[in-house]
C-alpha cells in the first residue's frame, strides 16, 4: 500500500485540494466570461502562438495552485511539474523524485479561447512516475472528479457527489468514441472511419474526454501522435489516468503497456488508447492494432 509523505494526511490533503480546485474554477469561469466579449479577447492572451496559446487564466491558476501547495506543505519533500513552468524552464532534472505533482492549469486552452465548455484543470500526485491521486476540474459542468488512490467520485460545488457510471461493455464498432476537434490528423481520421464507431463525440481537453468515459457518456478515446509533431505531455494524462484507472478503466499504449511518466521531454507519443474496461482493454488494443496494420493506417508502428 502506498503511503503519502510523512506528515501528510490523505483526508486533509483531499479537502485542501478540493478548496483549491473550486478557487481555480472561479478564475477559469471569470476569464471564460471575458472571452465571450470579443472586445476583451486580446486582453487575456499572453502569446501569439496559435499552436500553443497561453492565457492569463493559465498563468493565474498555475500561480495559485503552486503557491498554495508550497505554502501549505512547505516541509513536505515533493516537487511540482507544471506545463506553464516547463515553458519557461524546459527541463529540470530535480523532477526525478518519488513524489511529483503534475499540473495542467488549463487543459484545452484552444477550446477555452474558442468559447466552448470543453476545458479542464488537471492536478495529479505521481508516486515513482505513476499517477496516485488525481483531480480533473470541469468548470462549465460544475464537476470535480477526484481519485484518492483508492476510490473515485465526482463532486458538485454544492457538495453533492456521484460515482462513475460506465456504459455496458460493447464491441468496438458499438462504442462511442470521444475525440478532439483541434488535434485530429489524417491518420486518426482514417482510423476512425475504418472502425466505424456507433457514435463520435467531438470535444477538447483530455480530461473532458476521460470524464466522458467515466461518466458513461462515451466508451473509448484514441490519441494518435505523429513523429516530429506535437504530442500530449505528462500533464495532459496524469490526472485523467488516475481517475480512469481508479474507476475500473484503463489507459495504455497500443501494445497494452502502461504510460511512462517523467521522461526528459515529458511526451506521451505514439498511439494511446483509453477505455472503460480494464478487463477488455487488451483485446480492444489488439483489435485496433490489427485494423491499423490491415489498412496501413499508421506507418510508424514499431
């Protein structure tokens, strides 16, 4: 059984993280409202990079989460990896540490800027490069998904809560796929077409997609990255993985191997599959792999 660092009580930690998350929700909703007024849109954009935009919302949530964790737990020997900090300091060897917080203050920034509801905050506590505790906050749905290392549940701001509700296990062609609007490529589009899913739901944020699976609204998510192109990073997957695994789902590469965190570039490349059933996940990966090989849909398989 994994024990938190000395002096950290899990119940108190979750309670503190809950408060931080709802504070982050207020910030994100505040800036989301500003974006709805086109006159003020440019006021919150911090860079001109269309492929990797940064907003004041990213930076404000990033600053508050990191500062308050450091203040509350100043004597605890853990580190914090944040997407926004890595943009300033691309690599920090000190992050090879047993306990590392992994933060994405605003996952789905493009969707956020576009005014959709499909954005989230991710916060995970990794132990030896594996997600242990995870929180996925979806402000526009008033949802805070929490995995505490043993169980997972969803809370509303008013304190009400509900548990995961997976849809029944189905064949691949009978599943509902959650996929991206802003990060799809030709290879992924061709794969989706060949599988011929029962339904395809388009949304941003990986956290929103995984929550969709845990909520029972969809069944599977496939991420397909191309060599020498941008790939998801540790902060995109750590918190969602904690939630999905705790609820009985699985997230692996196409060969049913678990994700590896803490690499020097923090990348999660290749083909990643997330599904609602750890029991059937291996066979789903195998079926997808065979479809790819049969139709030569991804020429970069090892």
